[in-house]
């Protein structure tokens, strides 16, 4: 299972078990977001017929932050909070670099 070894190296973790737990956290977070998306859209009155100009910003402003919070929550539950906290910090750092590259100011 060469791909697991690659993930261990990329994520800088020591065991196959930790890779499995991290993948489980990502899976639980993804399923949870799928579960909460429709009720949030229904609550806001957004339907498939709603313009993409409304649906997409609503998605970006609600679902993406919810994903980040759920990722940290599941990371905590599964004992991998430190990994996911560092993961979030790296992602925010990359977003800042991208926004600096495009000339826009982030956060």
C-alpha cells in the first residue's frame, strides 16, 4: 500500500493507524456537510431554481466555514485535533499567499 506511505510522508504522521483515523475524519466531515447543506438551503429559501448568483455565495459563506468547524470538531473527537489545527493554519496561509499574488487583501 504505497499510497498510505505517501500519505504518511505528506502528512508527517508516524503510523498507518493515524492515516486511517485522519481519512475517517475527512469522511465524517464530508458526510456531515452533505447532511446539513439541504436543511440550511431550505431554511434560507434557496432552491435549485434559485439563481447561481445567490446559491454560490450562500454556499461559500455557510457551508465552507461549517466544513472547517466540523473538521476541527471531528479531529478533536478522534484525537487528531493538533493535526487538523495545523492543517487549517496551512490552508489559511495558502489562501493569504494566493490573495497576495492576485493583489487582493485577505482577512
